[in-house]
C-alpha cells in the first residue's frame, strides 16, 4: 500500500528499467516492489530489503508491504509528513491504518474500553511478524515507541437516526459550540481562560504578527479568524493557504504566532507549513480536532476543537468548532493585551452564550431550506456573495455545494463582482447572497440589485422580518437577528443545509463525494 508521491520515481524507474525490470503500470507506486526485489537480490531479508527500498525514495509518503515468504513479514514506514501510519492491537491482531477514523469499525467491536495506538513519525518503521511487532528507524536501530490511549467514546461512528453522517454532524453543532465554550468562558468574571494555551502573557504582549494557516474549510475558518484577531486582539493578522505558506516569502520570526487550523491534524500541506514556521523560529499553536495527530505533536500548544469524530468528508461541525475556537482565542489574546475592556468582553461572552440555543432553533426547522435547495439544484453555475467577515463564509458555502453536489460554485466578495464576474450574470446564473441586517447590509443590497438588473436569479439569506428585500429576490431563507460576532456561525447553517439538500436532490453520495478524501495526506 502506498499513500503519497515518490518525487524521484522517473529517475528510479529509468534506472530499474535499464537493469531489466519490466513495469506493468505508469504509477509511481510500482517502483516500490521493484526496489524491494533489488534489495532481496542483494541477499537481504525482507525487512532489510524494505528498508533498502525506503532509502531510495524522495518525497513524503507511507508504505506498507507484505512479504510472500511463508513467514509473512509485514513492514510499514512513514517518510516525511504526508501519509500517516498508525498501529493498533486488537484481540491479538496487529492492525495498520492511515488515521484513527480508519480504525473505528474495529474499535467499535469493543465499546467498553479505550484502545492503544502507536503513531509513526517520519523515517520510523514497523515490522510485524506472527510473534511480535517491533519499531526501528531507517538505520535499523530499535525504537521504544509509547502507545497512546484513545477513548472509544470519542470515536463513535454511529449515524443514529440520520440518513447521512453529514446531516448528523450538522445537527450536532449546537452541542459542539457549547463544548467549545465550556470551561473556557467565565460568565461571572467576564474573562476567558485557555489552560491549553501554553504561551506566556509576556510573549503574547511581544507578538507583532499572527498568521492563521489551513486548507479548504479550515482555511475559510482562518480567514474569518484573521478579522477577529485584528478586531479583538489588535494584532496584525493574515490568513494563508497552507499549501502556499512556504513559498510566499512572508516575514516570520520569533514574534510571529502561527496558528494552524485542521480537522484531521494530518493534512500534509498544513504539517509542512508547521515545519516551515518552526524553522523560522515562530511560535506555533494548532486548533485541531484529532488528539494525538501529527499537528498536535508538532505544535507548542493545541486548542482542542471538542467537535468529536467527523466522518462526513464535507467538514461541517469542525468548521463551526474552528470558528468558535479562533474567536475565543482572539478574545483571550485581546484580554491579555488589554485590547478589549471588560465591558466589551462581557458583551461578547454574553452573546456567545446564546449561540448554542440560536443554532438549535435554526436546526429545529431544516425544512425551510428545502425550497431554496430545490431551486438551486436546477442551476449549473452559482456565485456565493458576501461582504466583510461573510466573504469566507461565501467561500465555504460554495465549497460545500461544489464538493457534494458537483455544481460549479464560486465564493466572491460582493464588492468585487463589478470588477469581472458581473459579466457572467444572466438568467442561467444563480447567485446566493448573504444579506443579513448588519453594518454592510446597504452595500450588499446594491450588489443584489446589480444582479437582478442583469436577469440573474437571486437566492438570499436574510434576517427575519426583512420583507422588503425578501420581496425583491427570487427566493429567501431567514435567520434570526443576532449580534454581528455570531453572524459567521449562524449564516453557515443555511449554507450547509442547502448544500446537503441539493446533493440529495441530485442523488449524490453525500458522505463520500467522488475524488475526495477526508484527510488529504499528500502534498
Ligand atoms: O483536516 P483538515 O481540516 O486539515 O482538512 C483540510 C481540507 O482538506 C478540508 O477542510 C476540506 O476542504 C473539507 N473536508 C471540505 O469540506
């Protein structure tokens, strides 16, 4: 088994072919068995031949190979940070997997206990024989690997009464949000305490820059969080795509706090970005939903998302958990730096305390988004428009729709529309506008009218009671009036549900969309 990319496979293949090896495919993976064969031909046993193979490869990957000899030796190795590899023992069997969720069906056969797993780091190898399991490095030196205990209750993969994990996970969001705030907010003293944040107050006061880093949905959470760090902590902040972070020539030093966001903690691009941040001397924390994952092992501190296991490939509850965690962190930094006074802090904390209830009420009536979804499912192209902190929410709405329903959708800053995308607007183009009543409402209204004037179909998410705009758009769904700091979370709910119902209407595989993996462990 091979998960990753062999960067020098063309050179290796050329050399092997020159030596007489015949290849049956175009894949990079095929050089692996050929190299093991070379290792065996040098008189090595299978384990040493496997190690010989691993030493020839460039790039990040995980590899597992089984010998054909009667001893049936199984070897696995992790090279670099793409492709996780972990080892569990279950009823006398040794199981190798790429990530904890892969182990869930196995663990669920024994719900009463926790399970011990061993995570391999880069250049660490496992050898499993009928009688034992040993760990060594690439040079063959023995390693004493400590197992990590994983509570089975944290890994429940039961769909319950829901038809899809995605819907179940959307419905869990009020609880997830509550758990994120619990024990971090002091409602009496109006303060935030983050016991898992290990950077001293003195170092927080010295920070000159915050960079939030993530991929996909986690990048969108970083983009919203960037605003909050600036607004509530008063620190210059930017959000960067993890896949570009290393190449962007950013000024990163010991006064920079890099915050990575990730559901899996195993995304190869994010891990590479973390390594880069450390090499520049940055302070590094991660907001992560997978305890014991690679990201949590690299970061100085981990802020756990408290979202529980997420099975649906489309991230939903971990997006909301990321948003809430980064918001709490922004408030915490603002508290230390004196950027938020106690009155402002009190208002924010009181507002946050209402969020689980508001989300619960919204989710109590999911049917109201079905009309909107029905109309949208008739279009092939969609623009999601928002302004301010809602721009990344528009990106996230578009990502959710395209990944599970395969409809082409783009998120855009509504003010940018007139600089290009407006040329696309006609009766075949649908626009979903985020237009709640808040400070940028009037600007959004003008953008909606620009689309209507060009015959575009406009669906809008509006604040309850906005009859005026409701009558001017083609179809509207409503959210309750909420304070501005809660809008990114509240606006996300309709977008998740619309994506879900559109995918259902189109008969798509909601939980396992084509071409996508839950955890992207290759660069
Ligand atoms: O595990 P991560 O949060 O690091 O994953 C990053 C992206 O691959 C992920 O957010 C992806 O975009 C979502 N599954 C899309 O819903």
